[in-house]
C-alpha cells in the first residue's frame, strides 16, 4: 500500500462537506489501507478522507491511551462492537454519525487539552471538547460499527468527524488562540490550495494528531 500526501489547510477539499460513500468496493478498501499506513507514518491518531484529498465520509483512528487528558480526567469505559482489537482503540468508520454530550463552557487547559492536526502540522492549540461520544456508521464491507468513547478517544472522534463537514479544529478556537492560529497559517504560506506534506519524506508532525 502507499503513504499518501496529507493536505494542508487551504486546500478546498478540507473546507467543504465530504460526500457519502456509495460504492463499497476494492477502491474503498485500498483507500482505507493507505489511510492507515499514512496515519501510522505521520504519526497520528486519526485521519479523515479529505485530509488525503478524498472528499468522502470515511475516517480511521488508532489510539492506545496514555494522553495527559485521560491521566487527569479519566477515559471511562464503554461498549464497543466490531473492532479488530476488541476494545475500539483502532478502526475505520464509513458514513458516520456522532452523538456527543454538551460541551462545557470554560477555558481549555493548555496542559492536557492542546489539540493538533496533521493538516496544520507542527502546531497545537487548546480546545474544549465533549467528554463523551457515541460513534455509529458502517465498515468497508457495510457492516455496522458502534463505539462509545470517553476522554481523548471521544475527542479524536469529534476531530475526525469535523473534517468530514469541512471544519478544522483551528476553526473552533477562541481568542487569543484563534488569532495565533491565523498567524501560523499566514507565516507558513498556507491557507491557499496546493499545499501538502508527505510523511514518507521524513517530515513528522507531533504524535496524538489527526
């Protein structure tokens, strides 16, 4: 399989709603394999179709625990169906739906709520997310997927689901972080079509990013 270029903010595919997957065939299976390889090479904890230039409602994730957020607030435990490692810590979902608990209105903790994104590589900003999420959808064969998640895994699901609706985490930032993120994008020459980076070229973004 292949390591795919990761689109950087400004590419139109990242800023529009992705389309529903309608063909469950070998091309979808190949895309998912490439996305998993790309996520691992980056490295990251999640990757959505639009991030590799495919405007489809599909994302992969892989998270083994150990985040500062989970250490402080706890990750809880949930119910999981149909994931290869038995605990839902890695997987793929196609045409997902996501239900989340209300997001608290408070100042985010920069020590354990700083989020990053492979499409805004090398930078992190704090953001409050819902602490609990229920992800449903189907797998590459059309079989049902359901994962109930707490803590950082719930955050990963929200981050990747946002990508499918054309929203990056930096779009959700409050001031002053929103302004700082805009400066980062401008200084890097991003925010326009055509920018990408290739994990296989040895350019590694920080871990725990999607």
